[in-house]
């Protein structure tokens, strides 16, 4: 089965390019906004889990299965 390439109209091509440009602009804006928030918050460290209490019950393995 040989498929012929679908021809895209010039208007559709302009629309596609505009959507791609909009996505790129949005991605850059989100990156800038997130960086600004991160700079305001200052440094951070990864989540520190509390050490396991030897008297606490073990977690139920059924809770960790993928659903």
C-alpha cells in the first residue's frame, strides 16, 4: 500500500507554524516563571524521609502494587 503524501494547504501550514510558535512561547514563559519562583524560594534539598520507627508496623505491600 503506497500512500501518497497528503498535501497541506498554505493556510493550514500557517496555522501549524503559529501553533508551534505558540507552544514554544508558552514553554519559555513557563520556564521563566518557574525559574523566578525557584529563585525566590532559594535553595532546597530533596525530601528527607524520617527514619523508620522500629515499633511501627511494616507497610502493607498491597498498598504499593500498581493499580
